[in-house]
């Protein structure tokens, strides 16, 4: 249901295009690592992945599970709450490993949060936390980097600006582009693996920026 809702909402709030480095399907058991810039980008990324035939298990902040209706839907569909800064945080990686072993794709954000910026501009991904690399090294799962650009044009900034962005986006319909990079296996060593994942997602983000400008779009769908 979450993927269906995202696919329905994305065209309302913006003009989404999608590209990928490879034309084949995204295989099960893959970690999808995306950059995180806005409250809108999970909807954008999930909608883009659905166009590529993927309904991922999403790793997201545990606070979302406390929201009426949304929390129940997330729990029913097996998405994974991340209890940051608590003794339960490591359990989310174990849940993700089980999802990968069951053949599901897992969507996670290596940065672990949204940048504290008030403008709607784009910026390269912040440094990654180690969770993504730990999951990849523990499971041997391939990683596909996912870069998105434009979600901050839907909503970003202060609470008032975010609300205004959501309310006006259906009229403005800003352009948003998502690019899915080729699969890779991270190198051994936690620092090396974290750096490789960050570099791949940053590269995918640069490609998404080009797609946002209408340049170099691959297997896109308007």
C-alpha cells in the first residue's frame, strides 16, 4: 500500500522522471541506498522505484510508527523502524538482514537524517553513518545507489516553509529526478565500505541533478 500511495502522490506534487544505469530489473536481496534531503524524498524515491518494478522494505525513523494510520500501515507491511540512539538500534539491521535473506530489497538512508538547511537548494550527500556498510558487509548484499534531486523544491526549510511548499506544490509541480546506479559490492573494511557507498550515492545524485536539467536522462518515464 505504501508504494501505491507514493506512486499516486508523486505526480500530484511534482513532475517525476526516473533513470537507471542498467535496463534490467532490480534483483531481490539488494540494498537501495539513497540520499536524504527533504521530508518529500521518501515518497519520491519509493514512487520512482515502483516504476522500476520494486516495492522496497523501508528503513525509517521509528517516530513514523507513532503516526495514526501511517504507523499501522508501516507495521503491517513489514517496514523497519530505526530507534536511533537507543539499545534497540542494532535490531533494525538484523530485521533488514532478514528482509534481504527473504529476497526483498531494502531502502535505507546512509546519512541517517535530513540536513538542517532553510533554503531549497541542492547539496551533495552528508557523510554516511556506518549502518549501511555494516549491513552490506554482514549480508554480502549488493548495493544500488539511488540519487534524487528536486525534492527540496517540493518542501524544505522551516515548518512554515514546509507547509507552504506542500500546499503550493500541486500548482507549482516542481521537477524531481531519481537516478538508480549500477549494483556494486562494497569493499572489506568498515571505513572503506562506508566511503565507497557514500561515493556511489554522491555520483548517483550528480546524475540526478543532470536529469533534473533534462540532460543525460536514461531509462526515464515522465
